C-alpha cells in the first residue's frame, strides 16, 4: 500500500486527495492531507467573504472528501524548519504533493506604501475571516475614507465589506472583534481605483452587481472616465461577460446618492504613484491619470489627482512563497514542474509533485483546481511502480508525533466546529469563528 502526503487542505489539496483515491483500487493508497493550520479548507474558510455563503457552502463538498476512510486530515503540521523538514517528510511517505497556494501578495512599489494604514487586501481579508495569523487590531478605527487599489474580485470583496453595515454581517461567521470594529466604523467613502478601463477590469458580473444592492451604500461612477474606454463606448465586440459588466456600469451613471448613505466610488484610469503621509500615517493617495494606448495597455498623462484616504488596501494579486526544500522560480512564483512532477535541475524529482497555485500561479477559479489536480495525480500514478519501491513509514502519524508535533486530527477539527457553534450561541449569533491560535488549539488538540 502506498502512502501519499498532500501538503495543503484547500481546494487544490482536497481535489488532489480525491483524485488519488478515485483513480486507485480500494486498498492501494492512503492519503494524509497535512495543513499548517488546525482547520481545513484553505481559502474557502479564510479567503471567501463571510457574506458569500453560497461559495462558502463548498466546504460541504470538501468535507465529504476528507471524511473518506482512505483520507486522513492532519492539521497543525507545518512543513519546514519549524515543523517537519521536507527531506524528512519525503522519507515518511512514498510521495508528497505540495498544494500550498500563493501565501504572499504583490506590492505596488511606490513611496509611502509602508505607512501605517496601508495594507494588502490579503491582510484585511485575513482579519475579517478570523485567520489566526492576522493582526487583531481594528483596521477601520479612525478611518473616514478608504481607497482600494485594484479591479478584481478581491478588490470588490474588500470594498463591499467596508461599505456593508455591521448588522448585515451579524448572521455570518465573521469574528466578534471584526464585527465590533465594523459596527463603529466611520468610513463613509470607499474608492476602488483601477489603472485601466472598465472593459479590462477582472471582476465578475455577479460580484459587480452585488455592489449595487448594498442597503446602506450607493455606487457612483465617473462618466468621463468610462467614456475614455473605446470598448465601453462601443461594447459590441466584447466577450459576453465583459459586455454584462459594461451594462451594469452604464446602469449606475447618474444614480443619485441617498442622504446618509456610504459612497462607493468606482474609478478608472488612475495609477497610484505615491501614498501621502498625514500626521505619521496614511492621509491620501496620489494617482496619475492614465489613458489607453490602443493596444490594451495605458500611458501616463502627467495629470495627477489626490484622493483622501485613511486606509489603503492594495488588491493587485497574490504571490507564491518558496516552499521549504523545493526549487522555486521567483519570476512566476511557482515551483518548476512537468505535468505536476517537480523538476530539479530540469529533471523530475522522484516522489515530489505540485498542484494548485504553487504549480500554475494564482490564476483561475476554485473549480480550476480539479483539472490541475487530475493532471498531477495522473503523473503520480504513472510513477507508482517506481514510487512503491521507496521506503516509507509504517505509520506516519506516529513518526510525526515522535518529532514533537501535535497534529489536530479530523476529530479535533470537529471539536473546533463545536466550539465555534457554542461561541456563536453565547453571542446570540450563528457559528462564529475562533480567531486565535490558542483558542483553536485548545479545542482541536483536546478533541484529537
């Protein structure tokens, strides 16, 4: 029987585990899904906005996979110097598949980016998603105006969360500390700025439409900015999804703003060039006006505009982090591979594989991980006759514990779920996420 380790329990890791057991005979393979966190589901738990309950329900599908008797979840297991070194992990299993995602974020590379009040959207998402590594400080306290830089779904998510009222988030699993901070938020204006035009924005129509249905906020668009985009003026040649985005934006032209409502301003053809300091922290963002160059890119015009902001969130993309012990391409943020086989010095490294964002970069939607995982698993199973001859631990869990690790098992995760349900009941809410390591481990290790 082959023992496979899958590092990462987000969609790519779970789909990899599922593909492994589905394509193998019943007694051929056992899969351990390892995660640094004591909780499974990766970005489905810690990246999907709390008000997107339909997408979050994907956890039920992932749960069904992890409850398969041939698959075992082992949380609180870090791969690297602080946990199990990658070379040791290779000796415990016949093969290891790394599905670790893209943990970092891209920077703007402009002056003032490190000022207090300037954050990545990833940090803000982690805060309202109760990631145990997040800063418990209240992002929004003291801020009256916020600027979100980017025009993808992550930018839309964080702008929507800033524009929502806390009462609208009460039925979700947003942590109590974040809910309390949002309840006293003084943010009245949210600006979402893109350096290119509306026809080139990467948000989906469903996400965009949601901005227009917020009870306490109104969307504004600048007609002159929309008109700079030739494809906005004449969208006939655009793909269907982009035409639908254009139609939504057209519907907001001239829309009145209700007295007392928050303003959600969608801005285009603005490139950030500097974050300006006021009293030791973020005070405004300086943008250069851009114009289309006719080939899909933009050119600077030499005209500038300052937008007041006490909170700046950059949502300009994720970036892969080098997995310990693996080769890494810093340009693409991925591990070099051939159909999922890790390449060392251009040659496949027996027993090492990748899937998900660390394999292909931060692209695609959640469902894209299925075909990505299937390709990697096809390669692994083709190598199975060779891999089966490699030495492996009779019981990797015992070996991990001998290394001093304290894995959180599936039963431990179920104990965390019960603790979060109880926390919600005590607050008069539905299940509420535990936001800190101590609380998660107290429940998870006790249940394991």
